[in-house]
C-alpha cells in the first residue's frame, strides 16, 4: 500500500500550451505537443515533485463551449471528471492572444468550484510579455502567473505557489495499493479505449469510430478483486511506412515507452476482422520487450451468429486460437480471452489472465529443480553439432520479470536455437508459466572435463 497523491488539474481552451507546461512540470516529454489545436483529447496523468512534495498532475483536452462536435463534448466531460477529483486547479491561458470568448466561458464555469485555483498565463517568453498577464485579472479567478512552458520562465514561481495550495503533507488522502501496470496495445480502432471505459464503467477515454482518437499513452487506475491495475491506453501502432508527420511519430513513440514501463502487455485484436499483419507486428513488439503478454480478442459479439441461430462459440474460438498459435509461434505462451467492450462482456477473464501472467512473470525455480529438468532433457535428447557434443554443466535462474536462466556449457556456439526451444518446452512442461516469456542465456563454463 502507498499513500494517495494530491491532484493538480490543468484546464484551458485549445492551443494555449497546456501540454507544453505539463511536460515542463513533470520534467519529460509525455504529452504530445504540436502547433495545432486539439492534440490532447483524453486526461493524461503523471507524477511531479517540487520542493520535496510529490503530486499527480493532469493534462486535459482543450475546452470550447460553442461547438457541437461529439469529440468536443467528450473533451468537456473528461475535463469535468478531472476537476471533480482535483485538489488544485490551474486555469491556463495564452498571454499573446489576450482574453477570448472561450476564456470567459470557461472562467464562468470555474467560478462555482470550491478548489484552490491559479491562473497560469503561458507564452510569456520574455519579460516584455509579463505585462500581458495583467489583463487576466479581469477574469476574477485569483492570482495570475506569467510563464513560458517552452523556455521555463516563471514556472518555478508558479510551482512554489501550487505546492503551498496542496493539502498538508501529513493530510490523510487515503491509501492505494501497489499497482500492476498493463500497457494496452493494438492497431488503431480495435477498441482499446472502449475496453478501458468498459473496465471502469465510466467514460474515461474518448471513443470514436475515427481511427487514432487516442494520441497519448493514458493511465487509468482500476481495482479488481484484491489488486490495483494501472491500465495504460496507447495510440494505435501503425507500420513504420505509414507514420506521417510528427504527431504520428510521437504517438508510436509513446506506445513503445508504455510497453517499457509495463509489467504486462494486453494486445487487443479485432476478433471480427481477424488476425492481420499489423497485429503480428505488435505482438512481436510486446514479445521483444520481454513483458508478460495476454491477448484480448475484442468485438467477439460481432463474430457470433444473430439471435435465433445456434451459437458456435467454442468451435470459432478454437479456430481463432489455432491461427494465433500457428502464425505467432514465439507467443504460444500468451493466453487469450474473448471479449466485447461494447457489451461489457468477457472483461473479468481478461483481468484474470493478466493476474496469472504477471504472477508467472515473477516466477522463480530452485536451482535443484532446474538442473534436474535440464539434465533429464539432455539425457532424453543429446545434441551434437560438427562432431562435437554439447555439454551443459550447470543451470541457475539469474533473474525474474521475465524468468531468465543461465546455462553454463562447454561451447555456446553449439547451442542451436532449436535446442534452446526444446529446453524451453521442457521447462514449460513442468511449469507451464502461461503469459510470460522465458529467457535462456548461454554461458561458457571454464570447468575442465574429466579424462
């Protein structure tokens, strides 16, 4: 269990630099930044530390009140949810543009909230622009701080005040459990964000039939049974040749970084469309990252026959799993669950598979058991290459996450990948370890052979 952190929420109209200031505060480029409005659409959470205080800061999509676009409405919903959770609110504005109608509309919405609030006027890139910030006192929202998210000017002064407004360090904000981090990856529009919403029961992610609605790696915390999950929704990963422009580049980069910090990859596949080359590339990316892995076969409701006709679930699922195993043999260890985010069906089996995979990801075997398995495997099937016999003298587990074994042998060059696969299968025959990769390291032994 760890203490819950205070929450700072950034709101503002589009293109005032919320994501730039967010990245500046957290000290790394997490939010996608591009010189066009509407790049951030979902809530984006990260931790930040200032003057010894650690807090969570939230970037939200740009809020406008006059447009009827469904995505714009969902952005407003996302921002309102974040505001309801906030301990401190930052109203972000563009000093070079002055007060706009959208600024007034948002300011009027914020007047009723009973939360500490600061007005952060961005794009004050030099001292001459500090005077622009004075205009924003007219909003009547409180103290105004000119900053430059791009260059860092004034950010320290604003952070000093933000930390003062946080709940006292000894305040009891509750406790949260240590989290299981799950990166949700897949092609665009396979239903990753819809699954997040189905898991949480709230409109946490903006969902649209337009591929690529999610642009950042977005975190959502979910409690299930006795565990806490951090679900990291990512932008759909496209093939390299189809990445156009910097926004697409950073979307893919965020998805890859989400895999790096995760314990488990949940690869979402469109069950109605079937396995594609794009799915295979993403599955191999998860495997190469060395993470636990689970397949979520989404949209399975569309695969079933209409009401009134006999169901063929078992047969169809077996066929689908056979295709998975045949076409991605290196991921034969990854289990699959069949789901429908639209109908909130099959969600618990997915989480159960993730729990099992993460437990196996931390598996440890005794040295005695491991050497017994390897010894018996070599006795059943000795290996010889170029007239020289492979000899493995000793085996030990050197790490977990994933389970990694070092084999000390007479000549690592004799250790063919087919024999490595044979030994891996022997280990899995005793310990199935579903959901986790296993690594074998071939090491040369300096042990002298007896005459």
